[in-house]
């Protein structure tokens, strides 16, 4: 039985990766910083390996005998004194170095789409810096670049719930978001088929206008959509570094930059954003929330 080490296993994508590899008959080592949180996320105690990838010493021995490392390790907000450079770059370098020391023959990393075009975004720059190191390393590598997650679009639901969705420009830029479970399967398939790079999205492609209408439909409200000139988005991006705290700046910079581009990857999976929106709305109506 082959062994895979999943880094960031207690995160949103990480839990789906663990499930996908278990379903394919792999032995899984779920690398996490916090065991109770990992168990609360549904990971079995016997799968959990506690280590902090920002500390290379804590990784010693965690990859012995493994045939694959898959890293979904990264942060959305810069908190607890940790920057994107500390985690999305340096912690992944530590994982790669430990994999090389253990003789692991393959490493897969979950990146972002259009990274070269978003090099001015600090989150993306840190990820791309790691990919550059990975590509130069003496092992086989796979880099999977998703267009974005279903959960990223819940901001559209929030705006629709407040009564109006605001878009920049014409709202005709396209994207095909992917569910975490479908992305996990795409990762497994990409590695098994020897892909070096995969740009992947979900089964449905939407314009930003479509997404706004979909959010209103899920809420049972008539659509109210307004467009702002795109120069406002570009201006906000310029002032973010001096006008916002670091933990807000990073996600906002990424979101606003990504919303200025088409984000369409190879269609994969069978889950639909409309169903995700309905499930979120149902949770809100029932008082469950998210």
C-alpha cells in the first residue's frame, strides 16, 4: 500500500484530499498543527501526524517510507505573526526539503490560477516562489492550479442578502469555480496520470453577472446588480497597502486582482455552484449558518 503525506490536512481542501486518497486505497498521513482541531474536522486519530511546517525540526521523520507528498498548505489571512512568505513559501520549502531527505519520489502542490499574471499579489507571489523552487528540485512534481473554490463566491451571497451586488466593469469576465471534493479528485488524477501542471475549474462557467443573478436566485430575491467603473477597483488595489491592516489586505488584494481576469480552467467534477448556494442559504434559514 502506497503512503501519501497530506500537508494542511485539516484545512478546507486538505480534508477532501484525505478522503480522496483513502477512497483510492492509499495509506494517509495527515500532517496538521492541531490534533483536536483535525479530529473535529473528521480526521481519524490514527491518520494524524502533528508537526508545524514552519519549524523544520518538527518535520523530521514524518515522511519516511512515503511515496508522495501533497501540499495544500497555505494561509488566507496573515495572522499570529506569520506572513505569506513564512507559510506559503518557507513552510512549503521545509516540506520539500524533508521529502527530499526522506527520498520521496513525488511532490504535488496546490497553487492558484494565473499566478504569473498576479505576481504583484503578495499571497500569489509567495506561492509562485515556492513553485519555482519545486520545479528545480530533483523529484517529479505536479502543480495543480484551481480557478477558485465555491466558498470563495459566498461574498456574492452576502451582497445579495444585503440587497445589491456590486461589480466592477462590465461583469462579463468568466470563471468556473470548483468544489473542494471535485478538486481533491482532480489532484489525485493529475498525479496518477503524471501531469506536471493542471489548470482546473468546475463543471459550470459563469460570468460575474451570472454569479450575481445566481446568488439572488438562491435567496429568492429579484436581482439588483450595479456596476462600478473598473478604475475604482484598480485604485483600491493601489491604496490597500497603506490603508488596510495586513490580515485584511492580503485576501482583499487577491480577490480584487482575480476579479479583474478570466479564471477558467479545465472543466472537472459534477458538483454545481447553484447547489452550493442553496445549501448555504438553507443553513442560514435554519439558523445553522456557516
